[in-house]
């Protein structure tokens, strides 16, 4: 852990140092070398601190790159695109139990604890900030939310993990693992408080809102097994959002080539609850250093590139392809396959046809038909066909369709299958989808319907991995449907970089 703690100590200061030089009015001892003692004296400075949490969120360690691999390699929705899939990602995909030295897994661990430490700085410094109590409290709410987001990633995928509630200030500031139950309890406490501090507004800039806290609280309670409390939390969102008519509007965004804006997309739409914000620089730039701050901070995300037709690291699994009913329009909204059109600029141009030769990926099989396919969600191919182009499409971390399906699961668990069907049918009633209604007469029927609808609605959105862990623990996999990853270990091992340095973790 010593390496990780040093990263955290540096991050606590670096997160604020990014912005300080641009503001001559800050009341600090040394504008060129701020410390946590000399900084964080005003609500504006606290705001800079929580902004550093968002910078880490979109860094290469997390949503910018490795986070989506960590989930998608273990969620049953992907297969290798070929030999080009790098070894640590292939290990997560193919191995039942990844090694403690896996670099992708370790990146997410480091990124999560960096967010936690940055949030802890804000939370502990806030009581001394008096200039703008209202603004201060909103920032604290955001820090509590971000700390909870990071802990959810850790506890859901690692189980028992260290809990840090204060900034790390020494290289020997080790913590032992705490039981997962204690981690969940801390998250529930933090998120409950966050709902009293965060603004009751729709998100439009990537900052956490009260609704994002309700969503994460509901998800946390479900993973913990408290479906009644989860339903109560999620009902705070019911009816407050609507499903956008066009399903694919949930997965587009700004695309830029040099100075030419090719697309602006539908980010922060009426279905979106919280997004990780990315911006296409138009210069094919990505911060391979994985840091979340400074002039080389991540603005772009690698999702479209990694899952695209050139690098082709990941393709949809046969299982997820066959999950779709034959007449479900979401199939074409979710996947590209040979013969489809790209570069149509949202159906305003004829476009080009995807050919087998142009797709550097392995083939997949859907209902007996074998051909090359890739994910269409978060792809930029409708606007840009460059060989290398990190994109600026916001990652929709929480959207309303998932709220409806989580409520359906809560109703299934409560033994009210007809109410579960109502929520599922709201999702199927989307104007661009309009699939026939489902009817559920028992808890098992309702859970099977939830599992199917979650698969086709949320395919490739980094949700399945967490669902599988929850459903497998309850015995629903393989009792109600086949386990997509049979034999897979439930929890990740603690990274070797942690165990080799932290004497309190064996």
C-alpha cells in the first residue's frame, strides 16, 4: 500500500494545485505551492477540491479506460476481438480468478482510492469554511457522493476493503480490511446525508445531484440485499424523468475532427441522471499517463476506440446477441454488423457500408449466423471513421431506464410480480422500441423477465457484472437462467501492490 498511499498524499495537493495558479484572489500562503493546510479556506477552494474527484473519475484509471474493461470483461456481454486484446484484459475475460498483479484491476483500485482521499480532504476541511455555508454544503454533498461511488466499486468487486474516512497524511497510514457490511453501512450513511445537501435539480454539467445520490443509494441497498429500502430510495426518482423517444440518443455526444464539429449529440437528456463528462479535443489526444489533473488531464475517453472496428479489442458475446428477441429494435441500436451503414451523420447521408475486410475483429454468432460485429453504443462511427480517435461521448453512468428495471427487481423480490411487469413494460414501451408487454405470474417469472430486460436494455453499459454478482449470490444463477460466467470467482483479489506494502493486509 505504500506506493498507493504516496499517490494519495500527492493527489490531495495536486488536485487543488491545478487551478490555483489561475486565480490571483485565493488566500493562500504560496500560490505556486499550496498545501492542504494553506488551501481549502473558502467554499470556492473546496469546490476545486471536489472537482479533482471528477478529474480522477474520468482518468484513464477509471471511466476514461480501465473501468469499463474491468466490468465488461467479467459481465458475460463481451468476447475477445482477437489476439490484439492485451494480456491483462484478456485475463479478466478468460480467467475465473485473475492474478493479484493484474494491471487493469489495479488501476481501478488506485483510482477509487484516489477519489476517496480527495473526497476526504474536502469533507474534513469543510467545517472550517465559513464564507458561503450553502455552497460549502453542496460541495460536501458531492464529496460524500463521490466517496460512496468509489466505495461501491470497491466493495461490490473486492468485498472486504480498507475504509478511509480521513486524508492519508503519512506513508505509514495503513488501514486493515473492514467487513463488506461496514463498507455498505458507511456508504448508506454518506448517501443519506448527501441527499440532504445536494441540489434537487437535473444534472447538466456532470456534477452529482440529489437524484444521483438516490440512485446510488438504491443500487447500494440492492447489492446489500435490502430491497425494501432500495425501493423507497428509487421511488424518489420515479416519474421525475422520462425515457427519450430514440433509444440511441443515450449513447452519442460531441465528435470533433480538428476544428470541425461533426456531432453534438444528446447528452444530459431527459433520461440522464448522472454522466461522466468527456470532450472531444479534435486532436486524437488521450492522456496515457492516466492522471486526472493538469494540462494533460483526460478530456477524452477510449471506449469507442477500444471497442471499435480498428483496434477491435472487444466484441459482443454470442450470449448477449442471442438474448435479443428477433423483433427487438434495440438489437440494431446496440450493435454494428457487416452490411450496416456508417458515416450517415444521424441518417442525414447515405453513408458507407461496413465490410468484413474493414473490421479488424473476430466474428460472432447470432442465431446461427456468423459474421463480424461490434458494439454500436458509444461508437463514433456514424460521424467519424478515423483509425485512431479517442472520443468525447459522455458516459451515461445512471439513466432512468435502469431505475425502472431496478424497481422491477425490487417488486419481484417483494413477491409482487405484476407490479414488476408494469415497470418492465414501461421500458418496452419506449417509442423507438415498442416491444410487446410481458406478463409475470410468480417471483421466478418476474426475475427471469428482469434479467432478460436488463440484458437487452443495458447491454455494454457496465451494469451486468454487478448484477451477476448479486444474482449469483442469491442462487438465481444458474437456477433461473444459465450463469454467463460459470466458475468465476465472486471477488477480485486485493492487488499485489497493496498487499506487498500494507502490513495490515495479508
